[in-house]
C-alpha cells in the first residue's frame, strides 16, 4: 500500500509543493524535446524520400560538429568555419547520392538500410582518422552563442534558464518551422512529396530522384549540423554524441516515421516525459531512468498504435 502511494500519489504531491522545481523540469524537458524533434526531422526527411531509416543520421551529427570544431581549432573564423562545414555536408550529400543511393535504386529497402549502416562506420573511421578519438570542446562564445543564465522568481523559488538553452530552443524551432514550410508549401516540397508517394510515378512526370535525394540529404546534413552545435555546446563533442542522436528513434515511433508534425510533437512529448519521470519516479527505481524511459513509451506505442500518432496507415491489398 505504501509503495502504491509512493508511485501514484507522492509525485503529484511533490509537484504541488515545489512548483518552481516543476517549472524548472518542464523547461529542461522542453529544450530537450525541441532538440529531439530537430534530430528526428532529419530521419523523417530521408525516410519520406527513400522509405529507409537512415541509421547514419546520428554519426552525421557527430561528424558535422567535429568538422566545425576542427576548422575553428585550425584558426578558421567561426562564421567561415560554419559555412565551410555546411559545404562539407553538401559534398557529403552529393557523394552519398552518387556512390550509395544511385546504384541501389529500386533495390529492397533492407539493402538501402544496410548501406546507411555501412555509411555510419565509414564516417566514424574518417572522423577518427582526421579528428582523432578525443573529446572536443565546443565553446558557445566561439559561435557567438550566449552564455550565463537568467533567474526567474517563481512562487518562493527560482527557475534558472540557461541562455544557451534559450538560444538552442529558438534556433531549433526556427529551423524546424523553416523546413516544414519549404517541404509543405514550395515546388521542391511538392516534388519531395511526390517522390515519397512513389519513385516510379515521380520519374514518370519528370522529377529527378537524384536531385531530390541530394536536396534531402543536404537538408538532413544541415539539421545534423544544427543539432551537433547545440548538443556540443551544451556538453562536449565526441562519438558518444551519436547515442543521443539515436534518442530520435522513440520520437519517430511516437510521432510516425512519415510525419514532420509528428516529429515535433513526439520530440516534445519524449523530452518532457523523460525529465518528469526521472525527477519524480526515478528515485523509486534507482535513478538513471532518463536513458531508457523513452524506449518504454515507444514500446507501448508500438503495441497499440504501430504507425504512431501522426503516421500514415499503409494498407497492402493482395
């Protein structure tokens, strides 16, 4: 009975008695959720264009961040280093289209998935060869990002908002909104949706798969760069950052692999729920729940709504 009280009642009592702590947790969950949504957006773009889960998106986050830090460490000014890193991601997108995707057109999806799996370890090898395996520091001031914190008084307590988190939430939100507008309301977006519906039908009306794939992979690369900057500035840049990027998997399962709005909503739900669960229920389970709670949510969603909250229900007729 006491255990049931601790699980079902006590956390909500704590929320009421410490509203400042609740507000702090919600803010941190919101920032994490926006960044998760940004990561998931890269997966969604490529999945909609090719029907394949891009396992390499995580290492693209790391590779772009390492490239930016490496260029800055070599004496390149921050803004120029940022532009050069974006150029590197464009070259990477062209290379992937020419060397990986083009030869595998109309092959089974599992072959394309294994190609992205191999691409992951290729980028890891190239990254370690060029940048080494040591952890790198990405200092916010180097990229003209704000530092410090803003303290907001709230009901007898204080909610501390890190300026870097505010900047990360704003930049990620703007990028997500911009990509949503581009792929929903522009000519490129219409072509993208046509390719997502059917490769053969898109080819029949003159849409170039090769160009669309380059655009989509470059967009995913820019998303990876923005994600790498934000996560790297909040912590450190290392190959362990790839694990954070794979947190997008439960976001995709929750929101749907084919839905851009689903990536946004799913990211916010995962970010908020894992922070709240870690704070109020984590101590009852020995802590560390933030590393696995999102996957529990994903498992529950798979059991009851396999296509996600916003995903398309695909019915194959025989």
